[in-house]
């Protein structure tokens, strides 16, 4: 894949690469979850056992998804807070 994007800072380029990696991991985990669910549905086990295993696998998938997303959310909250402070400072300077 040819990536001819222009980044205005190294930080922006690193952030995009990190976000792509996180997104790739999320889709990988989702694909593994779907594959696991399909494997369990077609496995030769009783229905109750399959439902229990499927519920457990879905719970693990949701937990790993949360673990993958939480650092990004915390980073965004921090950046938003810093941006808000900068905007408030600029508004105060203009008055």
C-alpha cells in the first residue's frame, strides 16, 4: 500500500500509525470473536454448553476491546482538556 500522505509533524505521523495499529487490533479481535462464535455454533456440543461458551467468549472479546480503547479515550480526554485550556487562555488574552 502506497501512503503518500503529508504529515505536518512527526507527532501527527506517530499518532496516525498508533491509531491504525489500535484499529487493526480491534478488527483482529472482532474477527477472532466472530470466528470463535461460528466455531462454537457448529461444534458438536449440547446447546446449553455452546451458549455458555459463546457468552464467555463474547465477554472476553468485549473486555479486550475495552482494554484496547481505554488508552485512546484517556489520551483524547487529556488532549481535549489541554485544548480547552488553550482556547480559554486565548479568549482571556483577547479580552
